[in-house]
């Protein structure tokens, strides 16, 4: 009742010419790609652009009419953040939800992926979100079901963050002091939290569960002149593998991208192959038209909890499946020898689930957002 009264009261007043952004990590993902496109167009000359950031964020450069607000530290900042949420004209998020709370607002949830694992029941997009982004027509029905969100409010315009997968050229060899011919980037799904929480089988990493298997895989990679760059989930505890000091399996985190002045997806686009499992990066990487492998070792556990999306077998047909260490070695061999078994299936799936492959999703999404919030000004 109190919230309803507050909303009715606030609807009396005009909203401020402010566009509010959110992402995790700070200034990343689809929200950052949309922000960059808006800066390029000079939207900040007419609108104030505000980012919700955490206490770790330190701005490196000043941009006209761009502000940063720490939303989760101190009671004063929390109050300011809540008030701002109620007063801005446009809300853009891709991790936490920023639903519309007054009539004159428009909210856009740009999402952070549609994984192969099911999220229905514990990840629901609020109906107060005006629009939710998807990669393309082929995932409309699945996304609507998994997010429990009306299909008519889904925007199949492509993910802005994926533009760099199409437009980025070159390779990453200069970033590492290791002599190699090919680089595999490995993005495993969360399995074991530093606080003890586990998913599926609970192994910190699939396949290389212990020292012997990790060393065995490292030797194969070294022999094949392949470097495996592993970026674990930020909450994953992998100290036991990291401490082995392996030559051809190395670990990176978000600080790596900052240090090398490269985005996560620019880095991924410059790799020669991807290994993942139930993560949405699988769909995104299809745009690169390079070999993909899915670690399928614990798929039976994942089927039980948290579960997999409907038709996951069709969607995953573009990747080589890895159930054990020998199949992992086979994928390395295939890559080293230029063998790409799943290319045809991969390209068919890509055509189905991506709006286009032109690297222009940021432009389409910003066109739509600006068309919604103020047609006259833009």
C-alpha cells in the first residue's frame, strides 16, 4: 500500500533526463556496449548518463555528463540510489533488474545470456521490465519460458557485446610469454563456490580433477603447441590446480583484461577455439565460426539440478562433446591439425539464434531505446 501511494505521488512529477546503467562487473557486458554507442552518438550532450557501480570502482577518465554512483556502500548512497531509480527516464541493466516504477519510465533488461542450463523458477525477469533483449528469433520461445517473461516483450536484436566477436581481428599470442601455435580459451561454468556451495558433481574443474590429470592435459597441450587459457567463474576456488604451475594451462581473471586494455570478448574473438559447458558464451562464440567443445562430463548431474533447457541437444549440436581426458586430448589434436568436425551444424545453429552476423547489434539496440524514450530529440 505504501509503495502504491509513493508511486502515485511520484507520477505527478516529470522524470529527469537521466539514463541509468547497471552491469556486473562494473561497466561491462551489453550495458557497456550500449553506453559506448550512446557516447559515440553524443547522447550524453542531452542526457545525463549515470552508472550504478560498487565500491571497488575507480573512474579512469572523465566523460562529460557521465556520473558514477556507488549503490551498495553506506546508507546515504543506498537512499540516493533508490531515489534516482524512481526519477530517471530510462533504465538499462544486464545483471540486476531495474524495473520501471513510474509511468514515464522505460526499462530495458539487456540480459547476460541464455545458457544451456535451465533457469526457470529461480531467475524470473519482472513484468515491470518493459523489454528484454535476446540474440535472435531462434531463442524467443526458450527465453520466454526460462525467464517467465512475455514473448511479445522480447527484443530479438542481438547482443551488443557480441559485436566485438564479429569485428575483432588478430590473435592473442603477444599477450603471453609462451611459444604456441593455437590458443584455446576455457570458460567453465560455476561448480564450486569459495564459500562451499556446489553445483552438479561439485568438482572445482571438470575433467582435470586432480594433479595427475591436470599434468597429463598440460603435457598434451605442450606437445601440440597449444596454450589453454582458463578463465574460471569469479567465485570458483581453483587453488589446487593453480598451484601446480603448469606451463600450457594458465589462469586469467577480469584484471587481465584491464591490464592489457582489451575486453573479455575481444580476447575471446582472438582465440582459436572455445571450451565451455552450460554457459551462454557457447551461443555467442558461434559468431566467430571457430571450433567449440562442451565439457559434458557431469551432464547427468546437471539434468537433475539445476536442469537443462528444452531441446538442449539441438542447440548444443554445434560443439564437440568432451566426457573425459582422452576426448579433451582429441579436441586439442583436432585443433592443432585443422580438423573442424562440427562446422556445418555450428553455422546452422548460428543462423537460427542470432539476429544477424554484421556486428551492428549495438546500433540496433540504441536505435530502439532512443526511439522509445524520446523520438523528437534523436
